[in-house]
C-alpha cells in the first residue's frame, strides 16, 4: 500500500518534520472511533444553559432565567438571506414569559391596553430554527415584511409597526420595535400598560461580533452578552418551549438544540454497535435531538436504549451521540457517550499551521509541536470552566515548546493554540 502525505514538501524538511507529519496523520487515524463519556449540568430547576463544543468537550455555562427577549446581532446577507439578521426570540422556557397580540397591524402603542385580553392571540416561537420567531407573525419575505416591521427601501431601515404584549406572570408590558436602523442598531420601547416606566433601549450589533443574539431582561432593563462566539459551540443544553408535545401548542421541556451551522441525523430502533450515519438523513432542525430521548416514568427518568444521534459540524466532522442518563430537575444532569466517527479532532490547523501536543495524559511537561507559524502565537491551558492557569508564547516556523504542568492538579484541561485571532483546542489530561 502506498501512503501519500500531503501539505509537506518532505524532501525539503528535516527528519523531525517528517516525523511530525507522520505523527499527525497517525493521530487522524487513531483518534477516530474513540468513545468519550461526558456529563453536562444545567443546575437545579434547569436554571442554567450550557453551550458545548464537541471537539474539545469545553462547556460555557450561563444563566437561562435572566433574560426575556433575544435580538439577532447577525449581519444581513442580501438579497435572499435577510431573515436571520432581523429575528427576535422569546425565552418561554427559561422565564415563562408569554407573548400576545391584540390584532395584526395593531400600531396603538401609547393607547394600547389589555381590555379583552382573553381574546388576544397568543403567539409562539418555533423550536425548529433560530431564524424565525413569534415576532415574525405575518412574515412575507418576498415583500421584505418581517412581521414586526417592513423594510423601507429608501431609508434602508426597518421601522416597527406592531404592538405586542409581554406577559411576565406578575405583570404585563406592551412592547414595540421602533426601528432596526441600517442593520446596525436595534431601537425598542416597552412600558407598563399605563405608559409608566417607559423604557427606550438601543442595542448596537457591533458590540456582539461573532454572536447570534443579544439578550434583554425587561424587568431589570439590562442587555447582556451571554453566549459564546457562534463558531465555538455545537450543542445547547437548556430548558426551552417544545412545540412537538401532543395535545399542547407548546410545553416547557429540557433538552438539546444544535448550532444552526450544524446538522443532525436521528437513528431510532437501531443496533448501537453497527449503526452508521450513512443510513440516516441529516436535518437542520434545531431540536432534532431535543427532549424525547428520555421519558419520565415515576419515579425515574428512562432513556431510550436503541437511539443514536449523529451530529455533523460545520467543518465536516461527524460525532455519534448516545444519551445514557438524565438527572431531572434536581441537578439538570445529562450523561452521554460521544464518538468521533468521521473527520478529525485533536489535530488542528490554523490556516497552514500543524499542531500537536504530547504526551496525553501528562504529568510534568507537555510538548507542543507546531509548524507553519508566521505571526505571534500563544499556547494556554485552562480548566473546563474557562479559568486560565498558564500562557506562553510560541516561536515562528517549526518549534517544539515544553509547557510545565507540574503545578496543575490532576484532571481534564483545555490546551489552546491561538494565532491571528483564531483558536484551536486540544483536550489534555493531567494524571499522576
């Protein structure tokens, strides 16, 4: 068998570089099909949301009960892909907020009231994609009508036209979008029914570069930057409002959403040992994993035992997931098996940079091998909560850098290579 290794001109490299190339290829082969058991906690009563990266296992935990509305901070991609940049989402699962409308094209904000509230229409977010929501009621893309407002081709702004009513449980507020200005600045207003406590909030998109949404709490009148960069996570563990519960328009549920850049295939009633992703259809459905891999049969949660999910990331890697345990509202625990079945992880490239670290597990030192660095780069080690323990610079070109880990406690850490604003992550284990 002839093995052709690309990306390196071997005749011009030293023996060390040839060995690095071979070792990188070896890692690509041996890393696949390794199963990792991981656990995510969303806390008591599912108060937290956890953003999870499949390649590294890194977790970003944020509160899920401290925001009511989410405003897209994505850039418009005209002419056909404009909707993702104008979406407003509702936190029905995390805070229990509900949304109502007296009538479509109701523009009476300052004179608006809740007389006849029982006849108002309750409107819901979808749990199938992040690019539409309850505020898009009446959507007509061909006319640049986004429900809450219509694009003005002269000013290039989207002035709001509809009044909405936010039911917070203990109070009701009326809400409107004043304008989305030139796809750069959200301007919104909300107030009590008697127009007291009128709030005018501005949300500049540029403050949230790389994110999907900015988040507003209408009780504290604060805007928060709570999510990680969209390219750094694949799965979102949280409590949301499920639209697929038989007999209900919507129902609070706890489960998993997939990043909008990734896709998911569900494999039910399969042989867990032999099932492959080739036999199943991938979908962009946000809640393809969702909630129904588990069922509450009092007094315990039961996990379906012949169910797999395959997640295809934006880079083309495919992971097989099997859920094995769920802790319920006591701790919000998810336990699952994760297997890379196609593609690679653990060896990363930033542009043309080759990156490998060894030994793993390590006890005293980790050697970081890099080739192709042409600008400043750093390597850092953090724990899974994001706390940084050490950081040091790397040399350009081909280098072997020893990182001292003798003072780290045993456990799992993330080793991050960063260069030119890009990051690649390897999970490392400290064991003694």
